[in-house]
């Protein structure tokens, strides 16, 4: 089964997350590994995806932690996205199922 959903993010928020992800090191005022912001996507079967922008350290850039939860809130799969931008597709595989989250900029208005 293939399930698809979208997360539309306000332009200014998306630009700020992309700016943070392009940094060579983590934000000074946030601890290494802490979540800067989380974006949520719900699927029709009750599963949920969290797309988290996480802080890096003095030696590492911020990164994206993508996590898929079952209908009871248990983590079933995750991966670290190697990307300098938040927008794009995040694809999770669990058993024979494929879950696709498309993150994009919300249309104005």
C-alpha cells in the first residue's frame, strides 16, 4: 500500500528552516541534538510522520530527523535526511507499505 500526504509550510518559516539547515554548525543558543521545530503529517490509516529540524554542534550542521509512528504513537521507522532544505519528499518504508510526505511552501492567501 502506498499512502501520500502533504505538509504546507508558510514561506517565512520554510525559508528560516532552510537557512538553519544550510549552516555549517549548530545554533549557539540551542543544545546539540535538540529539536528546533517539528512538522506533522497524518495518514488515513492513523500513522503519523514527524519531520524535525534538529540542531547540530560546533562541528556538525543541523539536520532533519524523519520519524514514522503507528496509530498508537509507537515509532516504527525513522531516518536522517541528508538535505540542506526542508522542502521535498520524505519516503518511509514499513513492511510492504510506503508512506510519502511531500513538504512544500504554502500558497499565499
